[in-house]
């Protein structure tokens, strides 16, 4: 087996294995009483709120697909809204099985349906991800800096949950984080510099994506682009908050708690396929911290319940939409049939 395929297979096995382990850890960390409270909270959640969160999820997918078209048009490529939407959902579906492969799958699907060059459409997807990262980073910095004590306490709770013991001294000195981050960056830079072949591949790849990445600066309807960007992230935040409001015990969670749970959940998605295990676990621990502060009994079980409700409903809904798009997506560029 080629090294590239072996490496991809190992990454896939590791990601799935980690997700399975974290899912086991998620339930193993709860007592029998916690499991009963967990089940009761899930079954008694307000289905109208959950349903509305799925409606907002669908709205965000539509908006993202439409916004994608705004960046494709300056490149001289046109695609129907539905082809863009189906490509997007297939990409999400692929990401559930093969991490980081969904973005490339989106570009391939659009090549098959509208004959749009893969490099160009992939470049627009890269820019889309950069915009998302910038927005998420802004939300993260604003939330963490305005809730430093709570964020530090939640990190300590995560350490206790995984290591099984509490640190004798809390490391609140930011210099240690800066030193550690600087060391990682230095190692990465040295590694890239020493690996000439990798560096050349990166330069070549970036060059081929240049037109797609820069397409954002050529968008003619910039107002529409900004509107849909705000709509996408507004939908994300509200659809994330709705399951909290669907449970009586978490309905009064402070806004800061919702934002921190949102951030830790976003981190969890990057750990495993579709956030399996990691996403509900991190949201559960974050929510439990606030529930304990509010004097709510069985805080961890209820926190885990809301985390699992969010992850399970959104994941199943995404898989369903992805499978539908997989069936409806055109497989062949129509004009080729006339040539």
C-alpha cells in the first residue's frame, strides 16, 4: 500500500477510534443515577425548540450555498443554487467519514455538475474557511477575555475529567501559554523550512488557488456577501442556544456560558469525525460548570444531555440532507452531452 494511502487510512482509523473512545468515556463518566437523569432530560426536552434549531441549520446551509455562488461568479463560472447546495451537503457528509476531505469533495462535485475547475472552486472554499476562522477567532477572543476566570475554571475541569486529579496550582500566568505557543510555532517553521519538497508543494498549491482565494475581493454584491455571512453565523449561534432553552434546567444559563460552550464545542469538532464523542463531552463539562454555580443538582448529567441533544440532532439531520443531496446531485456536466 502506498505511504500516502496508508497515512490517510491511519488518520481515519485514529479519528474514528478517538471518537469511539470519547463516546465510551462520555457515558462511563456518569453514574447510574446520572444516566437516568440524562435520559429524563433528553426525553423531556421541548421538541419545538429542537425543531426550530434544525430549521435554522437548514437556513444556514442555504445561505452558505448562495454565498458560495457570489465568490464563483467573479471567476467567470456560473452554477445553479441547487448544485452549490448539493455540493455543500455532500462535502459535509464526506467530512463525517473522512476528516478534511469534504472541502475537496465540494469542488469535485461542482466540477462534475457545472464543469468548474477544481482549483478555482476549491480556492473559494479556502477563502470561505478563512473567513469562518476569522469570525470564530473573534468570538473566541472576545468571549475568553471577558470571561477569563470561567474559561480557566472550565479548562481545569477538563483536566480533572481526563486526568482524574486536580492540579495543586492553577496556571493562570499567560506567559506560559505564550512560551508554549511560540515553541510550537518555532518547531513548525523549522520543520517546513527543512522539508524542501513540502515547501515547494505548498507554494505550488497556494499559487493554483490564488484566483479562487482572491475572488472575495472581486465580489460585486459585497452587501449580499456580508448579509449572508451574518445570517450564517447568527443562525449558528441561535440554533446552538435553542436546545439549551429546550431543557428546563439549562434555560437560564447565562449568555457567557452559551458562548463558552459554543467555543469548546467548536474545538471538539476538530478532534474527531463530526465531533463524535468530543463535541457533546466538551459541551457537557462546560455546561456542568455553570449549572454547579447555579446550584443545579446532577449538573454533569444535564450538561451531557444538552450536549448530546445538540450533537445527535444536528448530526442526524446533516447526514439525512447529505444523503438526499448525494442522490439529487447531477453527475455529469450537461453541455458535454451536446458536444
